[in-house]
């Protein structure tokens, strides 16, 4: 595997050292620096296999559990959410959902191990935002990672199950539309052109240029820039918040054409970002989309297509994503079951750490964009007011 492909986590060697290891994986949403499955970290020896456990046995693959074994004395503190300290309680926390947010949650889990001496463990999985909310609203997880806001039907499912929660914005991402660097003819697209390539009416279109007529119909200014080349599409499946976000971004032409809110079904989909990235890299005229961190992690192996949101072509960068001039910017969230945070001190400790200065520093480590100060304060206040 290309060593820049999304990698999954970390390994903790003994109680005194935290070592990061990387492998590939998805999303919704996995660590760009990995993607997919889940991860576990515990404090000693190292084995590579289907599950990822860090600590007394470290395995890279399935679930990621961060946790126990080593102890470093009484209360452990780390920089707090207001610049102070957080006392970390021991125990277990379950996190599932977006593979886009997963790398951040994994790094916070690593930090929890380091700061608690292994007493605070978190199991982090990235099956996708939709699948994560299904588990969360069923009361099966403590925290749900999400690359989009919770949907109305998911709100209803949580209400029916009596699951109360708090929504916490933790980072900013730019949904990044990608192609192979060999595809020199495509440098910028607008939303109508993307609709003609990815929307429900594009089913069966196997060449870029074959989308030109529909692109013109829906008002694209990039009709002449769709080359006569095979159209090989790679993207997340319907379980992914990144899929849902693309549908949302294509909303105007979908509504104008009176189409169902969905994408074409005939493309290569995966819940693993690493597989999406590998597909895009493997075709000289590919088209696909993932979170910004997965693009950055690949360096020159991928080319980002600039997006014209109405004010000209804008490339995804930390600056354009942060200020919103890149029109495919989006917020990343965690949703916390407030009853479980009350009942289980480990859950509250993990979220306290997540929102601390040290915890939020993992956002840029994972390849995403930090929230501005006012939005960090709003998130911390929402957690305090839960």
C-alpha cells in the first residue's frame, strides 16, 4: 500500500511511550493517516492482524480500542477545555460513526491512554455516519462521530428510544473532489457539471464527454471541459455522511430536475476511504470524492478538482476551507449520549479531553481544519450546558 494512504493509528509501547503506527482505511468517513473498521489501544507487545489493539497486544485492523493495563498513579490531568486541566476517570468509552471523523477520535483515544496511563480506554469504529447513528440511537454506543448533522429520521429514532444527546462541532472539513494527476483536461467544475457526472440522471454515462448534454441542460459553464475519456467513479456508499454531503451539495440541480435526493448507483463504492483513494489513483481519468485529510495524505498521487460555487474556481486548502470560500466546506461533529456521560465518568472524561486544548490540537494532526475561536467556545459551552 502507498504509505501515504489513509493510515489508522498508533501504538502505545509500555506506560511511558506513545508510538503512532499507520495503515489504510475509510468513510464516511478511518484515519487518512487510516480508514475503516475500528481501533483499540492498550498498554505492551505488538502484533498485526484483523483487529487493532494497542498495548499488551497491538493488532492493526478491525476495532480500535484504546485502553487499560498500565496505571500511573492517582488522578491524571491534562490541559483542559479552557486551558486548565482535566481529571481523567478510568473506564471504557464506545465511539462509532463517520470514518472522516474517526482519525480525530482515534487520536483523542491515544491521548487518553497517554494521559491516564491506560486507565481510560476508547473503542473507535468508522462504519459511516448513518450506520453510527443507527447504533447510537439504539443505545449501543456512547458517542457518534458524524460528518454531517443528524437527520430528521435519526432524530426521531433517538427520541423514540429515549436517547438524549448533545451535538458538538469539533472540526472543519472540505469535501474534496478528486481525479488522477494524469487527467490534465479537468481542473475545475461547477455544481451542474458534477450533477451531470454523479447525479441520478447520469446513470449509464461511462465517458466524461457523454455528460455534456445534461450538463448544458442544468446550466453548467464547463460543458466544453468534459473530455472524451473513460469516466471511472469511486466514492463512499450510502452509509457514509460524505455520500450524504455530496447529495446535499448537488441539491439545486436535483431539485430543479425533480429527481430523488440520491446519486447514481453505478459507481464503485466503498466504506473504506483507502479503497476509494486507491481506485482514483489507479485510473488515469478517474473521478471521486473523500474528506480533505485523505487528499492531503496522498500528496502528489491525487489531484483536487477546483470547485466553482458561483464566484470562480477555488481549490481546497486549509485557508479556503476555514473561511468558507471553498464551497464544499462542511462541519464535523461528535454526538454524545448525555445520560451515558452522566452515568459513566469515563465518557465525560473522554469528551472533556476531546474539547481541551490538547484534544482539539489533534484536529490538525489528523489533517483537518481547526475551528475558529468563537466556534470552539460555542462547542465548549454546549457541552457545559448539556
